[in-house]
C-alpha cells in the first residue's frame, strides 16, 4: 500500500515561493547594469586598459546570467503536467548551471586572455584614460555594493528562516538563484577593487604588469566562482537529498508512531528550492486491520507535511513486520 500524490489539487513541485531569490532576480535585469557594462567597455577601449576590459566582460557575463536566472524563475513556476508529473522546479538548477558556464567562458576565460595579451604587448595609457576608467569603476563599485548589500540581507533572512548561520546558508542554500546573485555581486565588487588597484599601480609605476596581473586575477576569481556554482547546480540536477536534519526528523517521527515497527528505507530528493519528495518503506506492528492502517498513513502523511511543508510529495510503502518474519522463517 502506498500513500502519496498531490494534495488538494496542488501541483507536485511548485516553486517561486522563496521571495528572496525571486526579488533579487527580478530586480537584477536593470538598465543601470547594462549602462555600467557599456561604460566599462567604452572606457576600457579609450584607456586601452586590460583590467577595465576584463571588468566589462565580467559585466556582460552578469547581465546574461541575470537573464538566465529570470528565465529559471519564470519557467520553474509552470504547473505539473503528464510529461513532468513532479513539476518544473529543477529548471532553476539547469539555468543556474548555464549561468555558471557563462561566468566561466564570458568572464573568466576572457579576463585571463586579456591579462596574458597585456603581458605580451606592454604599452601605456593616457592620463585621461585613467580618469575615465576610475570614474566608471567608482560608479560601478557603488552600484555593485548596493546590490551586494541587498543580497546579504536576503541571505540573512533565508538563514534565519532555516535556523542556521549565514555561512551555512551560503554553503547549503537551497535557492540557486539567491546563491548565484550573491556570488556574482561579491565577485563584482572584488573585481572592481582589483581593477582599480591594477590601474592605480600602473599609473604610479608606469608598469603594465600590475594591470595585466589584475586582469588575470579577475579571471581566476571568476573561474573559481563558476566552478563552485556549477558544482552545486550539478549536484542538484542529479538529485540532491533533503537536508540531513529533515531526514533525521522524519525518521524519528516515523519511529514514534505506534503503528510502525521499523523504518527499513527512507529516501528523499529535492525537486526545487522549496519542494522535496519523500519515499519511505516501513514495517507495521502486528494487530492492526487494513482500515486502521489506512487512517494511520493519512494521519502520518499530514503530520509530516505540517511539520515540513517542503515535503509535498510523500510516498509510504507499508508492510507487516510479523508477516515478513513468518515468511522469512518459512523460507529458511
């Protein structure tokens, strides 16, 4: 006997109920970001600055990724259908993986190549080019800093809701959009500071090596961020289990039920940031008729979903422990 399915006609894997990531992504595709991206590119061409051009590539990657994440939020909200009975929640993980690839190719690889080319070519910039570059980078730092502050506030809120630290939320956070936005904004601020430091040292010493090194460091930073985000998205796409605390709590709750003799198997899989599947195999204690067992399974399922709302797909496979032991004895 199994207990599961969609409650009260709701879809199996609705997503988009996490306001934090959604709000950040919805605000992410901003005209100001595109303007800063264009300003960095124009300033980098005028100044001939590899560090500023690397930052322009970084901004292009960020803008594309904001489009990817916005698409992930919109597409993941589609209701379940026959071809996708558990919904489209994993769309978020797929588009987050594409965002990581975009950061790696558009931002990281381009920045490293810019730095290497600058080392080979050498050269210098005019004083006006530096002034334009610093002005663009200062405005970009203000904009990226404000966006980072919003992301940090959202992460703190998500950590408080999950009752763990901010560091733990960043490490195991369930919403890939929120984690990606935080990583992008943090990297953007660090990249702007590196570009300003490289240009400043180049201006003070007249050596291109400083600015070329800054460009390479920006690229290495972006490659690392892309690898980290891609690794997390891969784990979620393959089928990541629910939080260990949830698994332990579910097992303990099942063991406390008088109708359940033992829990022989418990499997979970996250379907979206706020949706998970639970499949458990339990042995029944002897002495209960089928109607009592049926009522018990309904009660247990409701209790599980009340305590952990993300468990919107619960399947309980029940057996009779005494009967199983008798059958084993006869077989022996």
